C-alpha cells in the first residue's frame, strides 16, 4: 500500500501503469509513450501520449506542415527523407516543435536519441543539393 509519493514510488507506479496499458494498446493498434510527471506527497501526475501505430507523431505532422510552407520560399528545398552523417552518427529530421522559437527542429540519430536544433542547421544539412 502506498502512503506517500516520492521519486522512486512514482517511477514504480508509472512503469506499472505502462505495463498494464500495454496489453490494451497491442490489441487495439496503439503506441503508448510515457512522458514526464510531477508529484507531491499525496498526488502524482503522469503524462501519457497515445498514438495510432504506424501514424505520424504530433511533431512529425507539424514538421511536414511547416516544411510545406517553408519550401515555398526556399531555393534549396528541405528534404524530410534525407539523412545526414556526422562522424559515426547518422541523423534524420523527425519533428518540429511549434512553440519553440530558437530551436524548433527535432533530429534523431540511429540509436533513437533526439536532439533539437535551429533552422540554419537544418538548411545546411537537410536541404536538397540539386535545387539551385
């Protein structure tokens, strides 16, 4: 029986919630992602994002919409399918945060690690080289 929330207890509860929901998600073609949470001694809030399996995430949809608009004004179009290799890491454009002003683009490496970056970086590494 849980009498108060602390960091360890919240992690255990969150992990158990994901395990319990995973069966339902698998049966219904859903993907569940655990977000961040907050807690006090008597309250625990957990953010869950539930997506339809195989569909674009909220960030990817925003990226596609943003690039559709942005590519109308650029001479070198940004290619959403292009990957960029820096040393031993390969990056792909995977999202756009509409509320982030300075670094709204999300890039992800081959290991699944995500990073945020700015528009100049994206133009430099993900723009088509053929378009002039």
